[in-house]
C-alpha cells in the first residue's frame, strides 16, 4: 500500500493512535532528591541495588521498571508482544541483560539519549500498523556506568566544566496499547543526524541542539502546527546550554517556542542546589521524566497536548579519540489526551 | 485498531508485503576471495579504503553500500524516508558516522549480528503499516575494528580456537518499497533472548544456536509452515558449530530442517582454504550474503521462498569480564518471489 500516513518530509500521523495505558519510573537517590521526586514509582537508596557492578545494577533497574509498568497496566509479561529498548552502554548491555529473562520479542535500539522517543515512535507505529496490541518502550542510564565508560573513573575525581551534564540514574518504561482512553500518541517526527562540528563531550547540549531545532522546525512544517498547538514542548536532555541554543536557532528561523519550551534535564535536578551543572542527561533522563512526571501531568489533566523529544549525542569514546565531532539526533512524538 | 496481522506468538503476516527493489553489497578482500565473490557489487583491495582508521573505513563501507543500493533502485537519497541501521562498534559508531551525511530520518539499532534481520523486519513493518514508500535496512562489520574491540589487538597475533569465527568486512543494504514486483517480505518472526549459559566469546555459534532454534521452531508453530515450505532456511552467522547445534536442537523437538538449512557464515568463506575456522560472523555477514547472493538467487528464480534469519550474540567485553554468559537472539523473515 502507499504510505497514507505521511505528513510532509519526516512526520507520520497515526491512523489508530495507540494509548499509553501505564508507565513506570525507577530512579537513583540523587534524582529522588530533585524537584520531581514525588512523581517516581521508586527511589533507590543504593546505586548498586544489591548487585556487584554498576552495569548489573543498570540492567536490574531497567528490568524492574518494565515489570512495574506491566503490573500497573494490569497485564502479564506474556501479554506484551514486543519490547523496544536500548541504553548507552557498549553493545547496549544494559538492555540486553535487562530484558534477558523477560521472554518478550525484543528489538534492540541504539539512539544514545534519543532512545526513549525512538522506542516510543517505533512502538506506536507497531501498534498503529496492526502488528501488536501491547508493546513496551523502555530505556535506562546509570551515572556510574556512564561516567566510567564515557569520561573518567569516578575515583579520579575529575573536575566537571559548567557545560557538563549529569547522567541520570534511572529508567522509564511505557506500555502502549491498541485500545485505551489516552493519552494517545498521534504524530511522530523522526530525526535525521545533524552535526555542526562540536567536539567537546563535556558540552553535549551544544552538540545536540542543532538536531533538536531541526526536528522541531520540521515538525511544525510537516504538520502545520505552531508552538501554541502545545501546552509543552519538552526536549530530552539538552540541559541549559543546549536549550538556550535550540531556542536561539529556532528564533533565527522565525519560530518562537520560548513560552512552551523546557527540557527534561532541567526538570529532573535543581541544578543550583544539586551541583549538576548544565542539567541531567542520559537515556534515563527523558525516559523517567516522561514515565514519571509527564504521564501523570497528562492523565491528571494539567497538560493536554505535548511535544516530547529525546535528543541523542551519537559519539563514542573511540570516535572522540579519533578526532570526530559529535553527531546529534532528535526524535519528536506528539502525546495528547483527546483525539480530534 | 486491534492487531489484525498477528499469527501465533511471535509472528506477523504482512497485509501489503513490501518489495525488495534493490540491494547492494560491498565486501573486503578476503570475502572477495571466497565462494560468493561474483555476487558482490564491489570488493575492496584495502581494508582501510583510504581512511585513517578501521572505524572510519567501516563507516565509509556502510555509507557507500547504501548509496549504491539507492542508485541501483533508481532513486535518490531524498526518496528514502527512513533508514534502519546498526553495527557492532561501541555506541554503533559505524552506522552513526556512516549515515551522518545522508540526511535521512534514522532509526539506530543494536542487535549485534542479528541487526540485518532486525532492520529488515522493522523496515518491512514500516512500509506495510503505511508509514513510508521507500525504506532502507543496512548494516556493516569490519574484521579489524571488531577484533580490536571484542578480542585482541591484531598485532598480538593471538591464536584462534577452531570454534572461533571470522568477522566479515562488509556491508549489505536493502531498499524496500511499497510497490514492486518482488521478492516480497511476507512474514516476520521476532526473536526473544535465549541464554543457556555459554560464556566463551570464541564460541558464539554455540551461544546463538538456542535462540536460532527457538525462533525457527516458533516460526513453524505460528505460521503452520514446515521446512518443506522453503527452498532454503539460512541463518546469519552460526557457522559450523552453531549450525550443527541448531539442527540438533530442532531435531530433538521433532523438526528436521537438514535438507533446507545452511548458514551465511558457511557460505561466505571456504573455511578450509581460507583458514576462517568455524566460519564467518559479524553484522556484515548475513547482510552481504542477503544483499549479494540471496537477492540475486531469488530474482533469477534459483530460489523462490526462503526463511532468512540473522543471529546475534549480545555480549560486550565488559559483561564477559564480569562473568556474564552470552545472550542470543535471532529474528526471522520470510522472503518470497510471488504472493499467494
């Protein structure tokens, strides 16, 4: 069949918008001390959660978050027909070992911190396309495993520049269903890679901002929506530096999102009090903010229609060592309480 | 809408089967000296292909393979609405840097060596679901970048046990379209992770075999097909050790696939003459065999209906060092010349 659901260059409008029937978010202690503490299902005292390594702890956080979301949806694991998941660790071992025992058909993703919106996009398309009734999108990150892999050993105590972000320890999982009373996923704008040459892995916000601006701008072009269509436009983890640049880039193209715009990396921590510098980051940042804060605000009617983006910095330590710049990508998903 | 396309536990039957309208495969010198040499679009003399590092070379191979496939499809890059790609490198940098300049909406995947069938599955669902007219699935691997990352530096000259496999240097890309004259993607069986406790990264065939057997068995259960439905059942890179185990595991469950069964890792090299031990592996193995050999055999009518699987070993060096076993996954796709 021809692609009847396309809108413009990069967007699809779902024909049978799937409903988010449940979410779960489990986060670490520091995230539990932040402004969104009351929105999370569980706050861990111990970053290892009884495991021997940070990597095993991350897998456990993802697994337990998925199980909690399924339970809250009043379903069993065998009801879930696909799971979309990914994370930041080499070979996505957080997810691979996290979902290993669940026995659910699994599509592994890598989109760095864009993974939550990537998984949500694909999960929604899978339900809308008639391939499944129940699908999960989930992702995780862990401050300790990420610092170890991407930057310096924690024990080294390296000083962090003010542009640096703080990787969220946490996971968010979303259960999508063919039938439900909303909130619904209605539009999906899939990002392309944008790389303007930023090379500083301690300034990922700047590296991701051009892709966020590109996806937001394209979303409005494709759909005919304006910033006022939305109660909230919220990016994944641009944090302060990246948010300011995104806003400015869009302003230059005649698009003012300043009234609606915020960022999950700014919501999850009190950056001044918690010493998290530019703000939160990591796959678990936008995932836990979506599954915790945004979902509750939507279902309680405080928000009605949001544009949710996750933003990814697609470098690896190897590519940084080889002098490469940092490619960015951002995927956007419209989530709304009612169907027009 | 309810999931009308589901068959059994893990399979979907596509309602508007997309057509593979073009493929391309570029491989390294060793692969070009193997039995499938005449099927590839390009054989490289130099594993660096003019680049400074193996990683950059891998990205170039992927990018050029995609461009070649698009050209063979008589399309331009702007006609392609999504690209699904992934690879073995940390943070999937082979793909991220490979597709960076292409400006195509991008879904990054991580399925280790299962990535080709994973991408083909999602690409086909995306077209069947009415989300796109033209989609690409592609993946790559590189012997040198993979050895460096997963095993030993090449310069170390470590001895390889006979169960070890040889990572293919190469890439395969497939262009799927809503309209076309076949071969068509008609059924998709998505694998779940199976881990029976194998810990030896030099025996990935044994680690992946249980997942391959599980997906093949489930595919027959879900569809009602039998081994005789197919001219060929071909796995991604189980190679000799894994192929034998898979056959035996299925035999024990009363399913004899011995007449139809082979493996891309056994086809791509002459293991005795080329000293590749158990056979080929890597994301590029099943990708280049599909895009080179299998596609031509289908379009020339030597094959009419095949079950194509890619198999992934989802470990990372970190998880192996932490004593974890190797989770396996296998995804299956039915490709056939005519629609019933």
